[in-house]
C-alpha cells in the first residue's frame, strides 16, 4: 500500500482514524523505506533516537526461554541469511517500540508559549503601536478569526500597554497573538485561535509552559490563552477582564 507524505503527516499529528493509523503502523514494520520516510517527516525523531541510544543501559533484563539444540542446517548462504533475519527482527522490534513511545505532537497552546518565550523587551520596543497601525491590525485579525477581539477590553487590561495584533496559524487554523508590554516593558500576550464548530469547551486551566505562566480556556469554537511575562506572573487581574469578555 502506498502512502502520501500528506497521509503520513496526518498520522504523525494524530488526525487519522484508528484503522488508518494501524494500516500505517503495520506497513512500517514490514517496510524499512517507509519507516525512513515517516521518520524524516517527524520533527521528534532525532530526539527519540537519542533516547534509544541509552535504552540498553536502562531496560530491565528479560528472561529468555531455555535454549533447545537444533540440528544444523546448511543451505547456500545460510549464515548470511540467518544474520539478515536476525537484523530484520531487531529492526521491527526497535521500530515498534519507537512508534509506541514517540512523543505526542505539541498542541497550539504549547506552541504559542514557545513562540512567546522568545520575546524580549527589545522585540516590542520598536513596534508601530500607533492607533492607525492597531486599527489595521485588529481589522485583519478579526476578519481571519470571524469574531470581535473586544479591543476596548484588551486596552483596559491592568498594567499593560497594547503593542500589536499579529496573525499566526496552527495546522491551518488562524491564531491571533495580541502583544502587550507590562509596566517594566516586559512582553506578555493574549492569544485566540479559531478551532471550529464542535470543538470542546474547556474550563480555565493555569500552568507554566516554556517558563511562562499561562491560562487557557475554550468555548463556542474558540480557544483562548493568556501568557505572562514570567513563570511567577500573577494573571488574576487580566483574567478577571478576559474571562468576562471571552467567557469559557
């Protein structure tokens, strides 16, 4: 069976149904070339491979069945053939373990936190935050999202100066990042992603992601996320306004 790169990518991102996923996993066990294609498409493969380099030292001993002598068979090229079979078995075993232990793809909130963690005060110091620039940015962002961003509420966030509204994307879905500067000039952000009809409602959840305090929630096909400037940032003041303007 042939699989396109698009289908393999969908498998890596967990977008295939169980039958399709099992078909790919069965094919990988029997086709080393397909395994190489799949690993080339998986950004986590080098990380997992480095972990497997340490597996022999970390795995417990396995009790093997008692050896039963077998009369030697000497077909042409028998030694090489046995080595080839043994190598094939080892490849299948490692391959199956690799795909079973492969890290799950990061969700949109984790990706947004990684992106925000790269920001410094210098990143936002020179942004054009004039009313005209913000008007244009918010108009484009709201058009992409298909909903209002309640700019008045965002401008009222305590201890924050509105700096920019930027349109990003996650798996083809529009994701808007609204950036602020706190009283010390440190960047923090509010993100909104259009997840579509049928997306689950999620209650407010706070966590530290990529070294930054975060709060996430979701309702009515949209996901929301507040990202603080540090891991110990108190988000309560901003959340009082945001969870009212963007209920979850």
